């Protein structure tokens, strides 16, 4: 018998934070709030504000909290190893902090994994065997869902697609970090460096503000998708995040370029954009519910 009450889903992003109160059984959204993360203020201020917002939104019948965060989580301890876009977040325990101040059980997960899980269970990847979610937002994240289960890897860090190397030693702008990883090319932070004139994520792909960048971006995304396809053979790849959503009008172009980089005869995965407007929050809730059932 399903529990009655509510569950709170939180997507802590590098730029904005989204909270949603959902019916525990149906995951119908009852209330939401979206606010700036103000990451530049540092971890302590971000965590304090998040606790206050959660306490204001939770209700007397709230059962648990699902929290998605943009960074590496230690699977054994539940501590955050780092959230690159939030200074001072190294080796912090936001899970215990929120539990202490709310009295509610918190299930902590990577935000991109939450996105991928929701799209696999309820969204664009529903019914597909192997779903890869790629979030192109402030940073670049990813999640892998196989046969309806989140794939975490041997140590819990699977899906960190933003840290895959794209052009090793050759990032597209001046920086001391010469890894040349995906995040240095396709995150919102990187794209602002590549085209400071852009006002919105769509500007990177359309119009005159960033002339010439679209072709480079499509090719770079095709390289990423090609590597993932040859290594995992996914059924579908779902894009999310502000930049990922801006890809929607350009998916046919991406498919055409992707064909050039896949081995001859290799199956082309479906590439699409997420269809849920709250994937990360909803995925965080789904995972929190599962965690309670397993407890």
C-alpha cells in the first residue's frame, strides 16, 4: 500500500535551484519554487539558504526529500566530494545538514543522474532498455539507466560525462586547466567564454551573435555521442539543461554529423531532448521513494 503524504524534490544547480512539492504516491506536482543559487557566495551560504527554503516548503505530511546536486558524491559516506561550480563545497555533508534541520530523511544523488532517471522512467526514454541522459547547463553532467535501474559503476561515479576528454590538452579558450574535457567545450560556463556576446543559450546555436560556433558545437556533441555510442550502445540519448534544450531545432543536423563519425553500419541511437519540465526534481523524488522502500 502506497504511503500517503508528500515528498520534496530539489535540484540544486550551479545557476538556479528548483524545489518542488509532490504527492508521494502519484508524483503529481503540488507546488514549486525556482530561485538563484547564488553560488558565488560559497557553499555555506548556499546550504543555509537551501535549508530555509526546504523548511518553508515542506508540509506536516512530507515524508522525505530527494536532493540532486551538481557534483561528485561519495557513495559510501554520502558526503559531497566536490561541486565544481559552488566554492567551498569540497568534502561537505549537506545530506546530514538538511536532515538535522528538517527531521526528514534525505536521499542524495547527482543531479544529472536524477534527470536521466526521470526521463528513462517517465519521459523521453520511457520503455527503452539503455538510456543516457546528458545535461548541458552551467556544467555538463550525465546519467546512465539500464533496464530501468540507475547505473552507478564500480565506485558510484558512472555518468560523469563532462569529464570525458574531448580534445586533450587543447581547450577552446585560454585557461590553466589543459584537460580539454567535454565541460570545457559545451557547458554554459565554457560557451560564455567562447562567445561573450550571447544573451541566451539559443544564441550559441542561432543568429549572428556567435556566428560559426553552431557548427563547432554540433561537431563536438557528435564526437561525445559517438564515443558513448561505441562504448555503451544506448537505445536513446536524451539532452537536458538550458543548452541541451536549445539543441531541439538542430537534432537533425546532429544526426547527420553523427553518421560521419560512427563506424559504417553501426546503429544510430535516437537523440532527443527531455520532455519533462522538472526531470531532476522528479528523478530525485523517484530515487528517494525507492530508497525508503529498500530501507
